[in-house]
């Protein structure tokens, strides 16, 4: 079995409209091919995304996040 290489990125999102939006935002991210996990922390305004770099490029991950939130900065990447 092949070991899948995954990458993670933490993004700062400004002005997440409401706690109810969080679930919809996570669904939009998870529906993107190559994004394996996505969590949105409403209180801290942080989006955490785990993705497969062989399926989706880093720039496309950030682009997808920008569709659902006002991303002000990249906090960290692993």
C-alpha cells in the first residue's frame, strides 16, 4: 500500500458571518477534490485544511478557501 503524502495549511479568515455558516463552509471545502479534511473554527476564525498535494495544488487550496472566506493570511503550513 502506498503512503499518501498529505499537507496541512492553517488560514486566518476575517469576518466569518455566523456559526451556522461554518458547516456550509466546511462542506464546500471538503467537496473540492483533493481536500481530505476541513475544519472552520468560528471563535478563532481559523480554517484548517488537510489536502493531498498529488491531487490539488496549494494555490488551488487557497483559492477554494478564498471562495468561502476573506482570508487575511496563512498562519502555518506542514
